[in-house]
């Protein structure tokens, strides 16, 4: 695997709105999709494209040269890029949330290294798969991790870890790319271009400056969005992925049916009453799920903008909405594929890729059915008289 490790100083496109920047580069993202899948991770030209559009650093605090974005902007940007290509959008959302979180939570000394004269891209899997031992000035850390989305082009890579006699130390640690051993093992059904490799961080000293509490971390700088926490930042990414891939599936279906797709002995599908009814119903479900996402993420954003903490109910509604839109997105993609007939079967075919990528996205722990189980008590309790 190759990687772009040359850091970017940033070359803004002259478009203030990040969503418009995402739309501007979307045609180039679409054109690069096949090459990215073949490569297994973002190609150098795609990394450069996203870097010049400043999208990797959308959630990074403004004082560090980042986009200082609100969470609904991140949601929209991921939707736009995933509508262009699911793998590229997935990797972007992983880098965007982790990089933004590091910028808001690491010490001044760390962010000077990470974002001082040049802005780093950060990736990693922060489940507590590693081990740490306290040492003078920091920790001795190590671990083997899976699903390192976006690590193929990251400058710094992190991992989650536990330590202490009773596992009382829970933290995230970051190390330079050159201190990581990449193990490959990304041979999958969908999202094949995300570079979600297994990797090992051999035992090494990590200064305390490059660690953050894994649970309950409090930001030390940045926009109000930082107070949403990594879980809500990550959830916005997964919701945006589902929304974007489903949108692309409908676009592909429109192209197929507008070209006159039909079955022998029946009117063209696009004019059939059954199709029209089912499509309008399915499209309404997708738009309703999308609207729910923007409602709950914006509600959480407005809460931290006021200086208040997000409640458990707000957090659970975010997780509920992210899982729900992923399930509805999968239904929408399956609907589009079913009505595409043989046009959706023959490769190369962007609609079939939507099917693969969407079904890969449904398997992530962020949108596991247990999120609904966990959300139910708080949501049900909100209806108490």
C-alpha cells in the first residue's frame, strides 16, 4: 500500500461554504472511484484533491487552521462526497472526525506538532484493543487494531488502550505513521477503497501530550462542536455515508429508467403505476430519515452552542437516527437495484457498487441494532407525562 505523507499547508478553493466545496470536487471524486477501489485506499491525487478543498480538517478548530465547522456541515459534506463515491466519503468521514477531535483535545505541545506549520491527517481505531503502562512523562503503549479506515494516507495513527491494575486507565494514543506496522487484511465485499487495514503499533513510549482520555474527554480549545464528543462526531459521519450512497442509488436508477428501461409486454418501468407508487413511498421514507438526522444533530449542536451539555436523551436520539437512516438507506439502495433489472447486474456499474458499499456500511458497530436497544429507555422516557 502506498500513501501520501506530504503534509498540506492548505490551499483553499476560494469557496467559503464547505458543502459547496464538496459539490465542486464531486465530479473528480466520481471519476476516481474505480482507481481508488483498485488501489484499496485513496490514491494520491484524491488525497490531494480533498486536501486542497480543506475537507480533511473541516472539524478542526479554526485557531489551528481548520474549518471550525458545526456538525450539520460535516453531515452534509460527507453526504455529498459519498454520493460521488462511498469509499472515498467513508475514509474522509473517518479522518475528519478523528483529526477534528485530536485538534480539540490534545495539549498545546501536541497540536503544535500535529497542526503547527502543516496540518496532519489522523486516523485510527479507538476501541480499547491496546495496552498502556504508565512511564515518566507518558506511557509505554502497544496494540493490534482492525478497521483502520483512512490509515492509508494518514500522517499520524491512533489506538485505544486500557492500563492500570484494574483497567482504570482508558485512553487514546497517537503515534507517527512511521511507527506503525500495516498488516493489510482488507479483502471485503464493499467499501473496498477505504484502506481499513489491520495495523500494529509496536511497544513504544508515547508522551502524555499525545494521549487523550478515551471516555469523558473535555476539549481544551475549539468551536462548540468539540463538546459533542467523538461518538456524536462519528455518528454524523455514518449517517452522512448512508444518505449519500442512497442518494447516488436513486440518481443511477433515474438514469437507467430515463433511458427507457422496460420488460417485454409491459409499459416502460418509469411510467408504471406500481413503480411510481413504490418509488414515491420509498423516497419519502429516505427524506424523512434524512430530516430526522438533521433535526437531532442540529438540536445537539444548538445545545453546545448555548454552553450546555448534551443530554443522554439527545445523545441516544443521535445514535437512533444514525442507525435508522442507515437501515432506510439500505432499503432505498435495494429498491433501486431491484427496479434496475439487468442494467444493475452487469459490471462495471455504479448502482451495484452502491449495493456493496451500503451493505458494508450497515455492518459497523456505530449502527448496530444494539444502538436502538440502548436508545429505547431514554426515548420512551421522554414520553412520560
